[in-house]
C-alpha cells in the first residue's frame, strides 16, 4: 500500500507544480515578448539504504519554447521587434546584463531608455541615456537617433546603439525573473548582423488553447491521483480489519 500511496502522493504534488507553470504561461499570454516554459513528467528512483524499490513522480522544466511570437505592427516609434530570434540586452534588477525580447520601449523620467517593465536597455557602454529631444527614432540596426531640442527638422544625431545579441538558444537559460542569461554566467557579444523592425512588437508565443487543454488534463490527473490515495487508504483499512483479532 505504501508504494501506491507514495507514487500517488508525489504525482499529485508534481501535478500542482505543472499547473502553476501552465497558469504562469496563461497569465503571460498577452505579455510582449514572453516565451512559454515547457514541462515534462518522469519517474525517479528513491535513493537511500536498501534496494531501489520505490519510485516517485517528478515534474521538471526541461526548456523554454524559443519560437518567437507573432509580429504585431503598432506604428509607435519606440516599439521594436527583434528579428531572427535575437535578443535585446537589458540591465536586470541586480545590475547584471540579461536578455529579453520585450521591445515596448520608452524614455523614463531619468532620461533612460527602458523596457515596458522598467529595465534599462543596454547600449555600447551601458544603459542608454537619452538627452532632451523633440523626436526619437530607432533604426533597423538598433541605432538610436534623436532630434535635439531646437534643432532643424532634418537634423538627427545618433547617440547610441541598442546591444542586440544573436539567438544562441542552446546557451540561454531562463531565470526566475523571466529574463534570459548565458549558462554559466558571462555576457554575450553584440551581433552587428542583428536587426529590429521599428513600429512593431513581438507578441507572446503562448498558445492559449493548448495551455487551457493542458490545464484541464492536469486537473483530471490530480483528481485521479487523489482517488488513488483514497483507494490506498481504504485498502489499508480493509487489510487491518482482516488482521484484527476476533
């Protein structure tokens, strides 16, 4: 009975973790540049003294779906869609360099070019600072140009270039903050061949229908595992009653 109960208990626990992951994917279905996480279940032997006679279920996040979302044209000057699976370099909350596909940029009150979730965008020498301007443009190569206050209409000055990084899927891993970094640490080299589409954004790559189907399947799986635990309890009670002296 204990084997049946242990497998069902561990399976129910890991199913809840998988449900949390699916819920996170659904919650970010409309988040610009979001990449969904993929899950898988597998059985693992319980290590310890004695023979390996017990196994438990384990849910793990083996990878992220790196397929880019659809390009949505917005017409906004500071919206950029990174092409060919590339990355936009940003400064994470801890000050380290990380990578994202969130291209809904803006200039904050400090004059820094930031993403929609307020992360500074990295340029050639660190976060990009924007001086006072009348107009701002981002070129296909990531160059940031402004028309200074009081300047002529045709006068544009290139002040920096957004650091764009090539795909490198096999070397990227997703952190708990939702940003991507190189495995083992370090900073990726800027790729001069990367291009962006101005006036457009990459949508999330979450397939809402598939995630909803997964949520329903996981819910049914959890119910089945709870029933197995109840069955194990009933079987144990019946065995105990048979062994009880008259």
